[in-house]
């Protein structure tokens, strides 16, 4: 790569000007996991975590986080999101989080989808840490995105 879009001709930090870009329909889907022990699994499954319902709270936290990306990540544009959906799924050894974000805009929503997943995973950790701090967040990645000049991206299965 010869140049970075977030640097100006003098090498200074620069928020990309998207003013002349076309508005397109944009989506992004991301996912991640937090690995848990059996005690935490049982507590989440039986809704016995003292801080409340873990899966519902993680989903709400993810939605809230997607709406706050420009406040957390430098140089990200403010977007008018039309849809944010976060799903938390309990498995015996982990909680899987998946996010979906959509907008009509001049720049993509990948960061919003990834931020939603990360914050939801951190919420699971926070709510369950009293039962064990050996949880591990991993495998956070973009599954797919649509829209914009680069078009469609779909992650290859591993």
C-alpha cells in the first residue's frame, strides 16, 4: 500500500473527506466468542448471575456500542444507522455474539459491527467475572459486508 487514507500529503492525521462519495446501502456482520467454564455456563443458562440476565444485557450493550463508534475510535465518521441487531447465543463452552448493522451512507459500518461484538463480549466478562476470571475473548472478526466502492466481502470458512 503506497498511501494511507488517514494521512494527508504531509503525513499528518486526517479524517477522510467522504463528501463526494455516493450514498449506498451498507451492511456488516461480525462475530466473536468468549470461552467460559462450566460454572458460568450453568449460571447463565439458569439465569442465576447476580448482575442480571447476561445474554439480554450483552445484546443491549452491543447495540449501544455500535451507536457510539465515532466517540471511541478516532477518525470514524458519524453514521445514521438504520438497524443494529446483536444476538448472544449460549453454548456449553462459550457465548457467541453476532452483530448486524445497516445504514444508507457514504462510508461502511464494519467498525460499528465489530464494536458491537467486542462490547457485548466484554459485558459477558464483566457480569460473570465474580465466578471466574479465566474467561477468554477470541475469534472476533468481520463475517461479511456489502456496499460502497469495494462491494461485497464474505469471509471464507476456515
